[in-house]
């Protein structure tokens, strides 16, 4: 009880300092919060872990803001950092929260999740034997982490399906091959971009140089399906490859001094040749910036399905306890001035996935096949 009370005193000291504006309603809510925490501590049927309760309270505040803001305890932050060292494996999915349930934003290509058949828009309702409903996003992500080679069972609900779908997946070290390329039918340059990481624009530029060596190439396809996004700087550079001028994207923050606009420089690397951009519900964030900029400037034909609608920027902000918060700090806006958030990019030509076992860039990829037919006249 002493530790709990001390934590409350510290918490309310900082709250009082932050909100010393004389807002009586706010102080009433702070008093109510204190009362609820004390009731829980004294009356709840089981003894509680006071530290976990406070973490959950902090996370609840952040998750009430939007699906992408969350709290990471020191342990969670450390686990996230050690994943890159190869000690821990993952499934290869980007996730968010919707109505208290973990929602798949995108399964990244050629990862355990995508190979198993997990799709963007799936709701994860159970992880092994643990129900996800009521868990925070951070808690759900923790449940999905584990040693490389270990297996995990996830149960999902999918739109249009009455029964839940169960996937048994083996965790792997997720190494994203950012760019894949080939020449299709000896005349269509095909680029599949899986993520916007630090080297994506350099890899795209290199792949384009290789493709252009084939003098028969007269059109291009940029495939952004199941690409959950990444670095804003890379989205700007890759958009700029195909534009000669004009605004690419703007970001707007609560602080006007941090509002920014980004513009294209002269020089279209494919010399004005026809470009089709493929998108689906798994195309999010940076993918939507590229597709939106090229659509607004009428530089590309956007084909496929409406994108996810994640038009915001998150920053990892360290805390004194060695944890951190993931906080939304700004939003993206297209050259038209439209926001991507919760809207996404509508394709110029809608082509829905036809097969239940649909796989990108395989024989049953009807979206890619449609694009090829369109380019071949």
C-alpha cells in the first residue's frame, strides 16, 4: 500500500504541476482517478500487481487518443530493441488496435504470417490460449514475441467469414527484403516494395537502372501491396523519382512551427513512361503517401483495393523510467489537401482479390494480371 500511495502522490504532483490552470473539473477527475485506484487496491477480489495497474492506466490514456499511441514499459522497450539482435523472432505483421481488438494492418511479404495466409484487416482474437479482448496493444505484441523457431497459434476473425480461422505459425527472424524486381513479358518493369527502410530509395534506383538496360521496357508497375510503410523520408524520395514538380506531401502538427511541405525536384527517372501502382488494404502510411502523390499529380494509374488509411506519424519518446511512449505527433496530407487518416487512397481502377488463397505475384494474382493486360492494350 505504501508503494501504491507513493506512486499516486508522485503522479498527482506532476499532474498538478502540468495542469495548474485552475481547471476545477480536471482536478475532480484526478481525485476520482485516485479514489478508483485505492478502491481497486483495497477491495478487488485478488491481490493486484500495483506496478502493472499503473502501467495499464498510462497505456489506457494513450490508447484513448488513437490506435497507434501506446506505452512501453522498460521491459517492453528492451524486448523491442533486442529483437534486432536475433534473440527473438516474429511473425512479420504490422498491427494496430480497433475497438479493443488487435487488427492486422499488413502482413509483410515473404514472412511467416504472409506465408500462412494472414491478411490485412484480420482481427486477432486469441493468441495461443489467451483471449486478446481487453489486452492493450503492447500486451498483445508481447504475447506474439518469442524465441526463433518456436511456434504460436493465433485465431483470427475475417470479414465475410462466419467461422474463426486458426493459424499455426513458426516464429522467424524477420529480415525484410525491401525491393524485388523483374521484367515481365519482356517489356514491363516490375518493382515490389515491401517496406520503406533506410535503403529503399537507393535500392529502387539501382533496380530501375538494371531494368532500363532492357530496351524493350515501355512501362512500369510499382507494387505497394501489403507494404505497411516506414520512413517518411523514403516515401518522399521514391515519390520524387516519378515526378518532375509539385508537392508530394505535407505534415501538420499541433505546433505550427513544425508544419512542413515537401516538393518534388525536376527529373522523372522513367522518362514519363506509363506507371501503374498496385495497392490493397495492407498498403499503409508511407505507401499511401507515394500512391496519393502520384494519383493527385495524375502521374500513375492506381489499381487494386482501397488502402488502409494510416495517415499519421508516431515518435518513440523516452521516459525517465527507461520506458517510452509511442505518440502520434503529426498527420500526413496529400497534395490535394486531403487527409489519409481513416480514409486511405481509393484506386482509379478497383480490382478485388478473387481467390481465397490469393498470393501476390503468383498465377492467381488477378490484380497483377489485370495490370499487365491493361499495359498490353
